[in-house]
């Protein structure tokens, strides 16, 4: 639980820093348009979203059991020295994702104890650069 509290504290600190950065730019001399403010807020939101996704994926991996039994023969499976690594394309950016697999030497089966692999989503459509706010 201490790790969760530490991660939460770091997340809140980052959220506070982004908030302070946004608010400190307010004032008559900033020259920012509403569109500029919206872009800044969206960027800050994406940073927080990516952090949340990374923390959740890390928590999923930490929660995996040390010993995994084969679903077919119920014998202990071995884990490769290195987990598989990939990059997931999210609406907020790319997230590095590692996933530990287990291999049954008896059945020659391989799977991830955390469930089926994340599917690649279709490319995201971004708002056109020339789109303006209200």
C-alpha cells in the first residue's frame, strides 16, 4: 500500500505543478487567446492521462502471481527472463507496455497471466490543427 500512496502523491504533485503552470500564465499581459488556453489545458490533461495509464499498467504487472499454473495440465509454468515489450498508441500519446508471459514446457503453451494481449487500436483521428474553439 505504501507504493500506491507514493505513486498517488507523485501524481498529485504533477497535477498540482501543471495547474500552477496554467494559472500562473493568467493575466492581462499573457496575450493568450482562448484557443491557446484550450491547447495548454489539453496538453496538461494528456500528460496526466499518460501518467495514469502507465501507473495502472505497472500496478497490473506488480499484481501478477509469482507462480503460474498451466490452464491445461495444471503444472507450474516458467517465465522468460525478459517480458515482451510493445508500444501502445493511445489518444493521449504512446505508452510503453511490458507484459510477462508464462510458458508450459509440458504442453508447449504460452500465455500471459494478466489476460489476453492488448489489441492495437485503429489510428486515432486528431482534431485538425486549424480547428478553432468556440
